[in-house]
C-alpha cells in the first residue's frame, strides 16, 4: 500500500487536513502524551537554544498521529520536528526525502561524549543518522511486588515453565497474571511478536523482511500458545483503553512493555523499585537463547525547515545535550541514552544492568521493523484475535495477515 492508501484504510483520509501555514509551524509533533512534561521541557530548551519559539503539539492515539503525519509527508508539508520510530519506519520516512541528515550534530555529540557510534546506528539509515534520540528502552516484564509476595513467589521467573507456574499462583491469589490491552491502535503486536521470538528469533526477523509467512509454523505455534494463555484466563480484558489501569490498580500482576512505562506508573503513585520491579522475559523454548527487544524513538527534523532556518540547528544540538536528557528523565522518567545524563529511576538503571549481565540477543521491535505500509492492517488482525481468542479467529487472523504480507512483498 502507498501512504495514502494506508491512511484511507484507517478511515482518516477525509478528516485530516494540513493548511498552508503548517510548513511555517515551528513545533515538535508527537503522540507521546504520557511524556507531556518532559516533552514540554524539550521544546522550551530547544526554543531557548535556537532563539525560536518551538511549541509542543500532541495528537493521540498513535494511529491517528500516524495518519496525520503520513498525510503531511505525502503533501511534503511537515513540521520542523516530529517524533517517529526507528528501523523500517524511519527508512520509509527517509525515502521520501523530507528528513534532514543529522551527521554534523551526531559527530559533535559523539566527540563531546554524549552518545556512542552504536547509539547513532539506532537512528541511522544507510549509515547516516536521521533522528535525535528521544527514548532508548528495553522491553521487560514489570511485576507488582505485593502481588508476587501474596502469591508466594520469592523471585522473578527465569524460565518459561516458571513463568507459567507463577501465572497460576497469581491467579490462585486473586490476580490476573498479565495486563494486555489493545489500546492506542498498536498494542496487539506485543504478545504476538514476543511469542514468535520466544520460540524462534530468526522467524521473528523473517516476518519483518518477507522471508517468513504469517501463516507458517512459527506463527501457528505462537497463536496456539497465545490462545492457550487466554483460555487459562491469563490476560486482562483487551477492550480496556487505559493501558496502565489494570497494572496500576493491582488487578494485573505483570505487564510486558518498554521500560519507559516506569514513569507512567510512578505518576500513578507506584514507587519504582518498591511497588514494582522488572525481569527479562525468558524464551518460550528453553533451547532458544534469550532475546530482548530494544526500542529507540527518534525525533526527526524536517530538511526543509532546517535549510530555511539554520538556527534550528542549535535546537537540534540542545536536544542532544545532557540537560535535555535530564529534563526528560526528571519530568517524565524517560531515558534517551545520553551518557552524561542520569538514568531517571532505579527501574531503568536496573534494566540496563540486567541486559548487561544477561547479554541477550538485541532485536529491533516488530513495530519499527515491519514495513509501515502494512503495519496497521497486520496489527488490526492481531487485535481481532485478542477480542475473540479462538482457534477459528486465529486461523482467520493468520490468513488475513499472510494475504496482506504476500501482496506487499509481491509488489516490491
């Protein structure tokens, strides 16, 4: 599908419009509403550094934000700054020619000791960086310490068998083991992709490059496990649109999500490292080495805006400094990876230590790795299963996903 077809499929093509003044709008557009305080601080710091007035503009939920930005990109009329995703999602934006090459800014940031060359690679396409790092997160399992204690679980699980046994203990103690909403138009991929990579990380990668079908053995196995977990009552009601509600109110004991969510839990009154902690998700197949999803979110800069207003370069450099890193950390508990910045809370520091000790295989998140043109339709099929987790719906979802997948790659 083209960008416009993708937008039309979301039903938003006729409802989103971009005025001619939009190109002059010096704003940071984002769907990161839970990070509002930190993002507001980023905009303020960038404004001060550049001498420009740079505002924060938020559009939610994520699918509406994507549609808005895709319309803007298709019309070659984008804001000065906008948050996006890395991997294939960033490659697709770069291919349109609207993103600024940020090599000079990254060279300075690396020379100043703020970031590493490996971190630059997270937001690079064909060797050139096209984004400022906003968030670098490990995907972990958050757990409610009180729930684990009540269920008699002394330590986090290190194997899939232990995880399933703990889920049963938590159910017996009155908890739903896992929080798993479909909210935001993106979350259904979480457990689907985790169950694929937990059995076959290479198949997980193959799903994103067209070499593995969505109705093949690896996906069928994932759906079988997923369905079995639903039949055992391991997941919360997927219709809940407040993605943190059931974990924050103690209904659900665990939540598989990026560790940037720690700030949201803290805002809801939970103390990081006390009320909740984390562990790395074990492989489903004990013979498969452990993997971890690493999420990197960039702020993309408009080439047209930067060319027309070189002072925006000072804003870019400010966004890569330790001050902005600490603003994000202190205001929203988001970690952008700046080496001179302070990890925002004990959870994120602990997760970095967990990954360093376990040395798992690091994988780009499915959301970023899959072609953007088919992303939304694939997620919708996964969501359909979550709303009706039966073998019949699983078969239909797999058939739908593979038809979408095959059509896309046949036209590449």
